[in-house]
């Protein structure tokens, strides 16, 4: 059975809502999936997975610190050739998603789902279907 992990951080819950819907999409597509916050995720969590989705909102045109720190933790794992996906909620610029995608692609050598999924807070409230579809897109690459 294909395995995936969805890791995220959030301040007001929007990126968490996206993460949970992406998990639903992956599950519906038959993937064994775990959900974790970046603060508690470790390189070991990435060992046996086929795909990693990493979610982060954008604050002050940047990722939040826990996700930046987690990217250094991720560097300890061998992720070359694994499927990667970035997502997150934003207000107007949403740089975090591209920053994460770039790092996963250029530093870890992952095969990215591009573009990543970025949604404004208001879109997240009605966006479960779109997030589930994104999960299914990830699933299609590993099943
Ligand atoms: C202090 C502050 C700074 C923000 N800076 C940005 C920003 O630079 N670019 C952007 O697109 N959104 C920005 N936002 C909007 C958040 O990214 C948006 O509210 C998002 O939905 C929060 O997601 P979360 O609930 O997962 O933390 C900012 C919000 C706050 C409160």
C-alpha cells in the first residue's frame, strides 16, 4: 500500500483545514496517510513514505519558523525521487508555497506536484473538494 505523510503548521487553523481535507483525498484514493504538525515531525517519519505534503501559511512574505526549522530536519532524510507537494493558506501574496516547493525540488530532489495548492482563508471555508482533489493528485503519482 502506498504511504504518504501530510505535515503542516497553522496559526488560525486555515492551513490545518486544508491539511485534513488533503488527507481525506489521499485516503479516498487508497493511500495509507499520517497527519503531523511540523513542530513534532522528525526525519524518521519520512523514511518509509512515498510522498510528503508540507503545508505552511504565509506571514510577512515568509514561511513560519517551525516550517523553516522542519526543512532542515527534512534534509536528514533521503527524499530523492519521492513525490512532494506544498500547500498553504494565504492572504494576498502566498510566498511560502513556492519557497517550500523550490526547496523540496532543488535541495531534496523530490518530484513535485506543481503548482502547489494555495488558498485564501475565505476559499478554504468552501474548498474541501479542491483540497481533496489535490490529495488525489498526489495519490495518482504513487499508486
Ligand atoms: C500579521 C499577519 C501577517 C500576514 N502576512 C501575510 C503575507 O505577507 N502574505 C500573505 O499572503 N498573507 C499574509 N497574511 C495572511 C495569512 O497568511 C492568512 O490569514 C492565512 O489564511 C493564515 O493561515 P493559517 O490560519 O493557516 O495560519 C498575514 C496575516 C497576519 C495576521
